[in-house]
C-alpha cells in the first residue's frame, strides 16, 4: 500500500564551485564579480533533496514533486536545461537575486508565500525538502524559517534517510556528532526535512524525462513573478576573500609527538 505525498523542494542556484569567486561591493550591496556571466548549477545540498524527493515520489504512486527556486530567470533556464533530464518535477520559479548575501528572513518569506499559493497543494500530505546547508544562502536557517511561516512544527535537519510507513508515518535518520545518526519517528506530514547528502547518486540524464519537464518549465519561467528581497536592516561593512597564509619548513628527525605539540602551539597562537 502506498501513501501519496506532496513534496515541495526549495532549491537555489549557485555559481559553479569550480569557478573563481571574487566578492565585490556593488551599488546594490555585496555581490560576486561578473556574477551574471558565471556558469550556474543547482545548489549541491538542495540537489540531494530533489533526488531523494523524486525517488520517494516514484515509490508512492499519486505523489507529486514541486521544485521552488529563487533566482534570475535567465540563470534558472540555463540550469533547468540540465536538471530537467534528471528527475520529474514541476518547476515553480521566482525571479529574484542570486547569491549568498540576501537576508534569510526575506528569502524565507518569499518562498513560504509562493508555496502557500501552490494550486492543489494538500497540507496534510506536505513534505518540505531542502538542503541542510547551502552553497549560497548558507545561513542555516532559511528552510527552518520557511517551515515556521507555513506552520510546520515537525522539522528534521541533517537528514540522510527517510523510511515511509504504510500509515503515512516515517522514520528519519539525522546526522549527529561522532559520525552517528539520531533515529526519529514522525506521525506523518506535514514536516520539514533538511537533507545532508542522502544516499542516492546523481541520476543519469534521461532525454524523455527532460522533454516532459521542459513542456511545463518554459511556460513557468515566462510567468515567473519578480521578487524583491528586503534587507531587513542587514548591512555588510565589507566583503573580501579569506586570507591565505603559507609557511613551509622542512624539518628532519622530529618525533610525531614533537610535531603535534608544535602544531598545537601554532594553532593556539593563531586563535
């Protein structure tokens, strides 16, 4: 017996991590140098959530997956040309700024408002998925804030696995310290799950899935509503690359204990 679910995945787009990212100060605030010409990808954390959502939906006939993504329409179209071939979903685009500098509260407000307005969404079947962390909006609270705005009290972060039962309840494995997992049991939807890496590999490209997705993605992008994210008092004094420091010494005939002691002293001086 399957249990149909409505799974909403919040996933942003980020500059390809293989690119050199240089922070700059713009008239609109902090940003990345040549950000709009940098190739973009789906946020790696959120991508894991999307693959897990599609797998869960496939195992439970009648389920549906929405992908809610905030970013410039041109960049969203570029990324979706690739992502659409991975798994089946319905795109809900929001035309807004990219990058890691917008305030998490204003971002969550826009996402929550968009999710609440999804036609046909059943709150009693809702699982809100997203990345536990993010390569861009890495405040660590955005997904939690979205859940709070939607009135969802059951939230799990650092999820690696979900095991859905026939009655709609499910068991969750959350990462804790020491490489261990905390096992939690939830009575059922609605719930928020912030995914770590999950257990699924990136799906292979499937042109048939891609063509089916693109029939709805392109019209959705054309109708994407513009969103302005308020600063809410957030102000950056400056942005810069992390300081790089390298001091190399070649030392022979030192015991491991002596090397460890010297490293510990050096780290203590840095702090």
